[in-house]
């Protein structure tokens, strides 16, 4: 059994060059690492819970920036029982930065799939892409029900698996050893949307996909590069 490596969540990394505000709320901000290359927007996970914010993506943001890409790490309101706030914030923030690719991890992958940007591709890393299945599995002690404020059945518009087929390119990368969001959640989404590509990373856990020091990083980087222009 693969031992989950959570070190990326607390690993020190340089902060952003600047932070842009897109609303009045303290959480309505975007951290920016500019470069000459295309814009990659990052949407963090944490099962939509208030205690998890964008700062744990700093190792990833810096690694992508060193590759020559402009990086925008989106923060959003995480209010249990108010899912619309998170989706509206991500949609608004992405509209400001105009990314070429939106990279969402875990709950951030869910939000990226629910707030598509015209002309942008989505790279969803271990996304919570089927809310009803995630609720039945009891992921993170009922995170889906806490986020929605009720049963997932009542929220088809916020459930990626029940939304219309995406209009732009979507690639999902998921580790086969993910104990936080099991691979079956992504497999369910792809079964409903067969045009979406699913890349399985052998033995990768949930956090390896956002960790530049993990063996899962190269597959993630390869899929991202394939989605970017030029």
C-alpha cells in the first residue's frame, strides 16, 4: 500500500510577485507569478473547507513559473452550505486572468469543471468530478454534503458528471493509489463524458500530482505542456 506523502502542503516556497484583488471579500484574491509564457491558472483543493487555502500550491506555482509560464493561483470563498460562492468566485477570477489552461486539484478540479473559461483547456488533477459518488463514499467525513448544505442529488448543475459535455479540451490526471479521491470518481466522470481523456498515474497518491518533487510530477507537466499553445 502506498504511504500518502502530504509534505507539499507545508513545504516552504517563495510567495507571489504580486496579489490581485477581484472582489471585496478577503478571499477574493489571485496570487501572480508573471512570465513571458501563456497563463496557467491554479485552483486549489481542500474539499472546499475554509482551513485549506491557495498557499499550499506555492511549490507547484514556482515550478511552473520556472518553466516559463505565467501562473495565477486563485483564491475563492469557502463557505460551507454556500457552494455558489465558490463557483462564482472561480468564474470571476478566471475571467480576470484569462488563462490558456485551468489546472484544478481535487475540489479545485471540481470547480474548474464547473466554471469553464471560453477558449481555455482544463487539466483536472484527481478532481471530485462526481458529487453523488463522492458523497456515497463519504469522502473527507461528508465534505460534499457540508459544501452543498444538503444531498448531492439536488445539485445537478454543480455536479460535473451531470453537466453537459465540456466544450473545450479537458484532460484528467489521477493517481492509482489515491486514497483521498479514489480513481473511480474520475472514471465515473469519463464514462459520462467519453471525449475527456483520463491519464492514470501508477502508484501516485493524491498529493503527488501537485508536488514537483514527486514521481507523478512529470506526467502532470507533460499533459499541461500538451494543452498549452506553442
